[in-house]
C-alpha cells in the first residue's frame, strides 16, 4: 500500500488545480509530473495492477489471442501477467514517456521482456494499425470526461483485427456507493 499512499499524497495537491482547470475550461489539462512524481506514480500503478494481474487471466478468454495492445498500460504489469499466462502472447504497451522509460526495468526480471514492447505516446493520438486480437483499456477511462472516454473505446475498437475484442478493466461503483469497496474508496 505504500506506493499507493505516496501517489495519493501527490494527487491531493494536484487534483485541486487539475479540477479547477476543468471547471474553468471544460477540458482536463495534462498533469505534469516531476521525475520523482513519475516514479511514485509508476510504483503505485505497478502495485495496484498486481492485484488485477492475479485475476485478469481468469476473466479474459485469450483463445486465439496472440497480439495485445495495452493502451495506457503504464510500466507493463498487466502485460507481464498476460505473457506469463500465455507463452505465445506479445503485448505492446502505449503510454506517456515517463511510464515507457520505466517499463523495461520493471519487466526485465519477469522473463517476459522479449514479448513486451513499449511505445511512447498519447493513447488518444498514437497511430495504431487494425491488427490487434485484444485491446486492453485498464483503469484509464475514469480519468477521462465522458466524450473522451467514449472516443477512446471507439479508438480501441478501430484497432482490432478480424475477430478481435476490447477489454475494459475499470473501477465500479454500485448504486448504494459502498458495496464495491475499491470503487467506493477511489
């Protein structure tokens, strides 16, 4: 939980400025991070994704899946889990420069580094060919306004090859707003 607490501390200070910009302009400005802030964010995403990683394979039918595009996949924790579960799988992770820079060192000790490729870019704009068997959107939609989230899902769908599919992993909040603990806490 330590990395998540460090990241939450960073968010406490930045969200106020970020949301103020959104309220004023109607758009979400990009959040700048220091090198240390980027590392804390990467540590938190790696730790948080570890919980998902242990369950993800059991929830995805990977039959016939060989090429995965992970949009916003940070330093590749879910890519590692998928590659460890399916030896023939290759994953391309697209994310911001600071995540992509840290990704190779994260995946190196996992035995999957030769099958995980990192591409620096904005997942809203990076060029993607329609060749992917699976496009993964994991915990990225909650940081988008509704029109941008819908456009990102459409973008993911347009990157699919024949028979491909999009998988969305995201926080969920129930009607009572307290039964699904991780979503409620977030």
